[in-house]
C-alpha cells in the first residue's frame, strides 16, 4: 500500500513538472473546492449542535453512530484506495483532455448552488462526484475517466441516508416471518406476529427493532457488494444484477443473525440471547450476507452453454471384450 502511494506521488510529481499549467489549474480547483465545501457556512448543524456550518462540517457531524452513518467516514479513503489500485492503468492510459468534462462539472456546480438555495447539504455531497469526474475528464480525457469512474461514483456513499430509516420498516416484517418459519422448521415453536417473535411456551419474547433490519446493514452490504463486483466481475450486466441483489443479501444476513438469537434463547439462556449475545451478533449477519453474495455471484457466472453441452453429450457405451 505504501509502495503504491509513493509511486503515485512520484508519478504525480513528474506529471506536474511536465504540465505546469494543468497543475496550476488543479491547485486552483482544489483550493476552490476546499473553500466552498470546508468553510462557507451554508447549512444548519441540526440536532447535535447549533449554528451554521459548511458542507464538510455538516457531513462530519452527520456521520455518527446515532444515525447509523459512521461507515461514511471510510468512504473517501476507500475511494482513494481504489484509485491507487488502478494506478498502473492510469499511468499507461492515453491522456487527452475532453471538453465534455465541463458538462459534468457544470452539473456538480448546479447541484451545489441548489443545495445552498434549498439548504439541503445532501445535494452538496451529491455534487462532489460530478465535480471530480468532470475535472478528470477535462484534464486527462475519457480513458483515465473510465478507469476512475467507479472510485469516483463510490463517493455517493458519503451521503447520509439514515433519514429514510422508517422506509425499511417493511423489512422488519419480512425478517420476522422468515425467522418464524425457520424456527418452526427446526422444531422451535414460535409465534410470529407483526414484528414480535414469541416462544410457544412463553420462555422468551423478542421484538424485531429497526436496527435489526435498518439502513446500516443495507448500506454496508451494498458498499461491499459494489466493491466486489467492481473488482471481480467483468460484465456490466453481472455487476448490475449482483449489486441489485445486495438488499437481498442484507436481508439474508439479518435473518441469520436473528435466527441465531432464537437458537441461543432456546437452547442456552434467553437473558444471554437478549443481552450480550444480541450486542455481539451484529458480527454474524455480515459474513452470512457475504456468503450469500458469493454464492449468488457463482450462480451468475455459471457457463450455461457449457452445462448444456455436457448434458447433451452422448453417454459412453460400455466396452465389451470377447475372451
């Protein structure tokens, strides 16, 4: 990682020496970006503190555990790591600036102006990928822009979406019903009503809260799925299909988590299940979801033509020998 970083800095220094005007333009863009996003107080801080703040300050206070958004702090670093991962491709790519980048930058500027007019800092964060992509396209051209398109688009995960937490309440019913079915299949009599799971012998009663089906797990699994398809899949339709199923992977992971809580409550201790194990069980849903993602990607990558050719192959006749 550090070697890649040093190489990237070395290449950037060589490029700056060879292209001083373009480097000056980039420095101006960065300074303008930092000023408007980091220092201009356009937005209300919200629940956690009073006064006006910049887009960056608003985002930092919104990326907190209470809003289930602390993972957003990692997004810029992940995006940068993905750019460094493609460093060799970027270095070898043909660099010929395209004026079409100005269109993307203009979209980003309009979004930022609209965010200030409507006092919607999420629009300011949404403008960041457009501005960066437009600058890359204008300075280095389509080939470089194509290589870094995904790392730049990944920045969209910086936008806090915890405000739509209430929109995930239907997932609570799905998880409750699925866990009820699984429990009864293995002989644990459970009454699943609404978002409540109650043992038939009244030995325990659990409520499926928003946190067990909420935006944190959905966003985290979607982020990981997006990175996986970018690095491991070679066809656009495969990437889109697997990414579209990321919500399903998150649901499967949460079903697995809640089901293990039921198992602990039934066979070990209900208080343990509702207490320490419940707090620690969040680490279980993630590997279950990742396993579901991996198995689904294997299904998507099955060569159906090869399977069909094998199934149509004539059976070998047994060889008989005369003695």
